[in-house]
C-alpha cells in the first residue's frame, strides 16, 4: 500500500493508457479512471473524504463556458455551406481558372481547400467533397495517383489550422488563452503552409510535368465568342480590385478622419488589412453586377463573372466572421453565431436551403458538441484526481529529467503528439495531454499562444499519418473501389488503391513537418500575427509606500455628544 500511495500518479496515468488501448470510449475512460483513483486516494488518506465535493462546481463551469459555444456555431456554418454545394461550385470555377496550366488542377484543390477551411472548418466535409468532385477529374486527365490523393487529403486538413478552426478553440480553452489571439497567431503560419503546398506543385510541374498535366481545351467550359478563355478579362478585374484595395490601405488614415476618428490614434494594421480586402471584394462585386445586370454590356468575360459571383459570397462570409473577430468587434462565439446565420442566408440566396438540410446540419452539430463536452467532462474528472494526488509534480519531475532544457522538452512533446496522432483523435490528445503539460509550460515561461499554434500544426499531421489518419479513411470511402469506364473520355480507369493514398499523404506530412520546424525555431513567425504587444515597464515604478500620518480627532461639533474617555 505504501508503494501504491507513493506512486499513485504514474499508476493512474498508466491505467488510463491501458483503458484507452481497450477501445473503450475516451470520455468514459477518463471519467472512470478519475473516479476510481479518486476513491483509492480517499481510502489511502491522500485526500480528504470530501474530495469529490469540488466536482459539481467544475462540471457547472464547463457547461457555462461561453467559449465552447463557438464549436456548434462554426460546425453548423460549415455543414450548411457544404450541403448547399458551395464546395462543388468553388472547385468547378477555380479549376477552370487554373486548369490551362500544368498543376493547375492541384493548385485549384489547394486554394479551394483553404477557402473551405476558412468557411466550413470541418475536415470530413472538405475531404469528401473534394474527393467526390476533383479525384475523378484528376484520374480522367492522367494525374499521378499518390499526388492526387495527397493534394486532396492535405488540402482538406487545412481546416485544422486555418481560422475559424475548432481545434484552435479547444487548445485555447485548455491553455486558458484568448481564442481571438489564437486565431490571429495562426493566420500567418496557416497561409504560409498553403503557400508551401502551391510552391511544391509548381516545382513538381517543372520537374515531373507528366504527373500534373494541364486540362485539354475541350475540358474548359467557359469560352468567349472569339474563342478566348476569358483569363485576360479576369486578370484586368483582379488587378483593378487589387489597386482599389491598395489605395484604401494607403489612404485609410485619411478615411478614418473623414468619419470623425481621433487623429492622434494610429489605425491598427488588422483594421487596415480587413478594410482594404473588403474594398477589393466590394469593387469586384459591383463591377460584375453593373456590367452584367445593369448595363448589360458584358465587357467582362463569362469566366470573370463566374469567378466573381461564386467567390464573393463565401469571401464576404469569411470577413464577416474573422474580420469582426480580428477587429475586436465580436468575440469568437459571436462571430460563430453570425457565421451560422450568414451560411443560412447564403444557402437561401442560392435557393438550396431545405428542411432536410437544416435537420442534418443541426443533428451533426449537436452530436459533435455533445462529444466534445463529454470528453471535456471526463478530462475534468481525471484532472481533478490527478492534481489532488500531485500528478503535476510527477509530470514536472519527468520532464525535468529530459536533456536539452526547453528545446529538449519541446522536441519530446512534439514527437509524443506526432506519435499519439497516429492512433488517437486530436480532441483526445488536446484534452488529455495539454492539462498535464500546462504546469510545466508555465514554469518554463513558454509563450502559450506560440505553443498552442505549434500543437495545432502538429495535430494537423494526425489526419494524414497512417495507419489511422482520418483524412485517409475519408478519401478511401469516396475513391473508386472498382475499375470503371470514364463517362467523358470513354477510357478505362483502374480502381484506387489504399497504398496510393498512404504514399501521397506521407509526402505532405513532410511539408507539414517543415512548417512545424519553422514555428519551433522561429517563434516570432507566429507572434508577429498578434501585432505589437504592450508590456508593463516595472523598472521605473516606485514601490516604496509612505505611511499615512495619524489625523487628529476633530473637536465635537455643536450638538454632538462628546467622545467617551479612553480607558
């Protein structure tokens, strides 16, 4: 019994790992482990008998946490947009834009994956939608099979790191940080990863041109009367919109003065960027509407109009949600609520809103929210017992024995998260591991925002790492399982093998690890997204307090009783 009492924390952690290996649901495994070892701790007199009286208040705190409300809002927004066939419209349109160049279809998938991540935030929906729409086209025109699989699965997992990511909400909650700050910090690394994907495709298009063929002329559906594809008109509209945005960015201080802003206040960079992008989008939309609807001159090509009318609504929704969060106008929960309403209005405007669609989106949102809450409740019960038996002390001593100091600790933690991601879900990793690491992070004075973004980038690989990468299973479920004849070309297409999916995913895991290394060894790459951080200067603060002099007792006023004599 003395041995058990002295080593109860590592025994409890080992029992949890064994429980998880049995395949028992994680939420109930966490709760059961916490309850059983809490009872053992009471019996061994390690904690008082009223130990579990603190549990109801903790559970009530979870249920009243407003931050977690953002999860069902963003999930509902993504599911409504996905079921209203927004992904199909985006892939078809952007595929026509980049199709004539080698690797253009792969670049289109990456761009659409980033847009879906910023609107839907649901990995399963993104991978399945792009697998159903893009994979047959890639196979039809001779794309390398592992490459096609890797592009689709990697682009679908961008929802893990691009705001409004549900993973970032969970990590912020577990680390006790602001979700808005986590979103701002993730913005630059997330789109840098998108850039790495696109650059990799451009390099492969030069090195292995047969892997990424261009679409043939007969596959391009938008043509002008003179036979042109319409890319020239689209380029002119893009340049004009960018010029309008640049002008607004440069002249934004003057614009603020026109609307009565305080001239002594400098406009924040986030505000200038959001307003300039909104100006670019608004100009493109107005130009297309005036040309086609009002003047009916059709100076813009059919391709330019299609791109404008398909891209602008989801972009407006993105800026409605993320722009208000970045500007501090709305909290992430409020931004999620606006996004949910905006997705319904967007589907209604396209005449694709129906009662079955709403029912499916509500059911899926409720199931995911309940799953997250139950895992969080289980992890809270586990953490309550683990902290009571000095589990954090054991964890600190465990990591203190690692060589290399802070760098050795970070390398070990990232390796541990990477390995765990091959076997268990990212929610489970966040809810189990982060509370254990938090005391160590605070003692080492590690920036928690930077660490959270690093964990999110690492968890993104969990969707792509064999054998249990969820994105691999999502694509496997929609990839052709049997040989078939293509309806357009009439050519036989071989079935898609699971090995091809694994090969393609590994290549993109390497690219993600490169970005993870950039974040690890260059924290400013993440923290510069937060802007200038003001710190309290304590050097010139005088902490000497002068004692107050005793005041003489005033004489009694007229009509007031005299003070009693002191004894």
